[in-house]
């Protein structure tokens, strides 16, 4: 009889030890809470045409976890590699339209805005907005901002951006100016 109670005790001890291991494993495998809301990810990749060199290339700006009102900034250097002055224009070609009216892109040159608008409005080429002299190097500031719901045209206050991802090739084209 004493041997039967030892077996029962051993079974209970084994059961409790097993449950303890299951609880420990469950706690260890949980994803840690970041304390932040999941935001939108926007990646800008400069894609200049042959007359220009852009740096950095890939990615030019990676804005992760943007929440409404957030902005990220990064410099973009353009170099005219030709022997003639160039007129430069831009357009954005997002990988999808999910954030078209929610993301604003701004390019500025020495504090002067040369191109700005939502991804939707920048799908078309801008007019020539920047002049690059022969062999000139120009440093631009690129800003990506996720608009607040009150700023989002036609989206209403219920626009959701959490977890949205968009890659945006920023095409940069230049044409030689007449002497």
C-alpha cells in the first residue's frame, strides 16, 4: 500500500512539474509588448535617370512605424554628371494606393520647397522645379509625413494606417537646358 501511495505522489509531482514547464514555455514564447501602436511603413527609393546620380540609393528613406502626424527626414544628394545645365523634375510611383491620400512627400532645397504633395498628387511628373548647373552637386531634404485624419482629403476620420506598407520609387528626370 505504501508503494501505491508513492506512485500516486510521483504521478502528481510529474503532472505538476509538466504543467509548470508548459506555463514557463508559454511565458517565454510570448511576443514582448513594444508599448507603441503599429504604424505605417513607407520606403522611398530614389531612381534617377541617366543624367543624374543620386545618393543614397536604396533605400533613400525608410520610415517605419509612422503614426498620424509623424514625419521622417533624410538628405538626398543629386549630381549632374553631364556637360550641360539640367532642369530636374520628380514623380512618385507608390507600389499600391493604400496610403496615397495619407502620406505627404516634400523635397526641399536649402529650405525652399521644390516639390510637395500627397503620394496621389505626385504620381504625375512635376514641372521642372530644380536647376542643376554643369557638374553641380545639390543636397535636398526629403520629408515623409503621415497626415493626421483631419488633414486627409476624402478619407474621413476613420482612415486606418496600422500595418500598411508602401514602397515608393521616386523617379528623378532631367533635361538639358538650351544654352
